[in-house]
């Protein structure tokens, strides 16, 4: 890489440095007021910004612009429009108006809407998110926007996220005022999403219909060597992968994405990329762009980047750890324990807000990561269970316990444990080991939400987390604003929260079977599948939460309920049809032909020497015959059950049918196929094996 990183970084981004340099001072100040204070942007200011942005983009080689948005498909969308405008004399000029910057009008009928839009109702709007920087991608100026319907309902992932960020900022500032902080004007959540992924060779990918159509393998027996030796994790990066990572970093840095950490993950062919924290809505945009670039650049290196949560059975799946924290506009991390008693009291109050939020809205957190792919991953050896719990570490847990019981923290402390300004002991971060089995772990000055799958947008998880914590901070502020004795009131409040919500705290092994029984005793929810989880989205408390904080209207929330269930059934339907295609067109014919070869070989042996018993051929034939029959019957049952699913109109009933009928059918179809793969010659099996795929990149 010849370019210096410092010179390369952010070169394709219309960031604050560019705006300060190019915009008139008054325009820059007006835009900053919009970004930082949420004030409306005047049309005259927008016109100046648009023209400046256009000139900058053209200098960088851009010819088009697009309103870049995130519909409920989980991926990004863009419609390109040229800067060219006719002059009337057969010539063109390059124009970009303030109106074109602020608002667009893409077709809204072909995106998931959950019934918010009918097919014939096409009008939708995009609106500029000025808090997220515009950037240039492949000669196109990409303007981050929200996406809404003609009636104003949110049709995207970002609108609700921005609303939730406003909600938590409002309530966090209220709490900070109680501690005498009058300088803070806003509080922002920050996120650093770790991204796991697989890299495989393009040639083997092209030979697998399941990878092509679904992003995961639907058939495949485990190779002789997988991840048992733990030799891939943090191992030396292969030259081909190293070149890929080098180009990926370079691209990410030009977009101002703080890609910092890269390494081999546990499974063969699995890797991870982690960025530095940034403001949540920018982190969401950057993660979407990161996933797009990861896949695009992989193809340049004749590889394919797999982002599915569980592309291979029997080896680690891929997650996206959502590292979440709260920071003031003055630079204070509110989840930093701190060194002084006052800071610790403030920290403990914000900590308790998170504890209460995770306990009361554990169903929403599970819903936020629910997908057919993640259902395969959660509870496996590389992922937390489907039960939401929190890891705080021994020292912090002991302090909370002492506060709850008015006890001493240790024999050296003479005072009873209270929140006041004199008796709270100093405690340091990272005094206990990390718990990789915990879905929601405190890791020093942030929480690591480990449940999101690798392919998912992190918008939903952060929207839920922001809104839930905003609600608890609101309740805290309501209680404390009228308190006569603030110190006593905050002490009693924290005591009450710990007593009522300590069930969510678990520092043990989340993989242990005993935890499932213990969680049930505690009354924690175990929502194993997407339909199990999504069924709670429209619960009264959840509707009330989002409506009160103006994050989702009941109509918008119902739309997401419908979209989630519909997507679940559609994904499984595609997977089931792909399995049938592979079974009927490739696997069964190949196994029938191989059986015929074995039978002919046995006949030839017997013709030459009657005393040859053909033990091998006969035994394999017997096993193959039984498994071919089993697989054929399983395929017919899956076909029949898929046909029956077409008569089910209710989305919840259909999702439950796919969960209870189609998924077991798919498992039944896979079992004999995977066993046959272990019996036949490599040449006879119609697809590249797991071993060929996982070790394809050298």
C-alpha cells in the first residue's frame, strides 16, 4: 500500500473537514446546528450545500448521485441519477439542487412494507440524514437517507434508529442534570460492530447451488479435519487472504471507516474484522457498506465472502458483536466506572438502567436478532444461547449485591455500602475474565451484545437497546426529580432495581445445560426460534414502549411483525426448494448411477471368478439402496408439505408451519444425503465437499 493511511483516510467522504474547508462559514454553522441540535435546514442553506457537494463529487470523478437507504430487506438500496441537465442548445450542464439533496422519490411498492403500501401505491420518499456523511462509491455520490411511505410511515431500518437515538439522548440528559451537569447538551450511543465472515474459493462456490441460492450449505458431511485443533484461530493469515484484507482495509479507510482489527477466526476459512467505535447511525451505515465491500472485493480475488450466520453445519457460525456504549457531547463515557465516588454513583445509575432494560425487554432484544440463519447459530458452540442474560463480572456483581443488602464490600471497609459521596469504593474495569457465552456482557466501559448474526443490519438491535434504556432513564428521572434527599433516593432506587432485576445477571457458563433449567426457574424467556420470538413483538408493553418514545407507531410496528414472519417463511421456502432441486436433479441421480456401477462391478468380478464374494460392493449397495429410498421418501414428503403450505394465509400460522413441519422435513432429507456422501467416491458425489470448500483458499 503506497498511500499513507493518514492521507488516504476519508478521501471519499464529504466529512466535517471537507465541509469546513469548502462551505461558506454561515452555511457551515447552519448545517452544524441541524446536525447537532436537530434544527430544520433552510432551503437556501441546502442549495449551497448541494452545489458544494456536487462540485466536490465531480472533482472525485462522480457523474451520478443516489439517495442511499436501508429498506426492510436488510440490505441497502440505491437509484442513480445523473448530475447532467440539458441547456436547450444540445449541451448539458452539471447541476444538483438543494431539493434533490434533501428529498428523493423512489418507488415504494416493491420493498417490504408489511401492508403499509399496496402494490399499486408506488410513491415513497427518501430524506437526507445530515448526521451521516455522504460518500462516493464507484463514481456515485451516495447520500445517506431515511425512507418513508407517502403517508409518512417508516419503511426502512434507519428512521426508527434515529428516533431511538433522540429518545435516549433526551432522557440521559435529564438524568445528568440531576447530577449537576449543565454542560451536556446531548448524549449519543456509540457502536463498534465486530464482523465475522467466511472466505472460500469462487470455483467451489459456483458448483454449489445451495451456496448460490441461499448463502449456506444445505447438504454436506463434516470433513476429517475441522476446527478441533484450534489451529486456525489467530493463526498466520494466508497470503491470498492477506492480499484481500489489505485491499479491503484500503477501501474502507477511503470511506472513513475505522477498520482496525483483523484476524483468523475459529473455523477454517473464517475471519473477523473489527472497527473502532463511532456514533450509532454512522456505525450502521458503515457496517452496511463494509459488508458490501467485503463481498465485492472478495470476487476481485476470485473468492466469495459468505456472511450467512451458519454456512456450514458442524463448525462455527458467524456473528456480529455489537459493542454499545453511551457518551456525552463533552466526551464522557457514561458506562466508564470512573475513579471518583460521584462518577461511580452516576455510572451505577446508568448501569442499572441497562440492567432493568435488558430484563424487562429481553423479548425485544431476542426479536432484534431473530432470523432463520441465526436460529441455526444461537446455542451452538460459538454463540450465546437464545436466552438473554447479562454478564457483569465478579467485582461489579459483588458491589451491586452489597448495595442491595447494605453490606460491606470487603473486611477492610468499615462503612456500610451506600451510593453516597463518601463510602463508595473505587473499582477498576477489566478485573474479571470475559464471558464469551454471555449474550450481553459488560466489558469495561461498554456492553457487548453477542447475539446478532453476521448478515443482519445492526439497526434493529440498537433501536431496541436505545429505546429500552431510554424508558428506564425516563422512569429514573421521573422518580428522582422530585426527591427531597437525592442521595437517599438514588440509593433506594438502585437497591430496588437490583432486587427486582438481578435475575438477568448470570456470570456462569451459558453453554451448560444446567443454565437452561436455572434460567427457567428465574423466569427468563427461552425463545428458541424466530416465530417464537416475533410472536411477542406486538405485546402490549412493547407497543407502548415504542409508541411513547415515538420510535414506532403501532402501525409501523405491526408492519415489522408481518415483514419478519413473511421473511422467515420465504427464506425457508427458498431453502426447501433448493434442497429438492439438488436432491432430485443431482444427488439421487448420481447415487443411482453409482449404485449401478457397483452392481456392474460386482457382476464382472463374479463372471471372472465365481469365488469372489463382492463383500465391499454388496455392503455399500445395501446401505446406498436404503438411504436412496429414505432420501426419496423424504423429498416427496417435503414436496407435499410445501404444497400444503400454500393454502395457509395467516403469517404467524405459516411461520409456525415452516418451523414445525418444513424444518424437520429438511433435516430428514439431509441426513441420508450426508451419510451417502461418506460412502461414495469423490468423483461420484455431485458437489464439492466441506473439506474442499473450507480449505479451498490456500
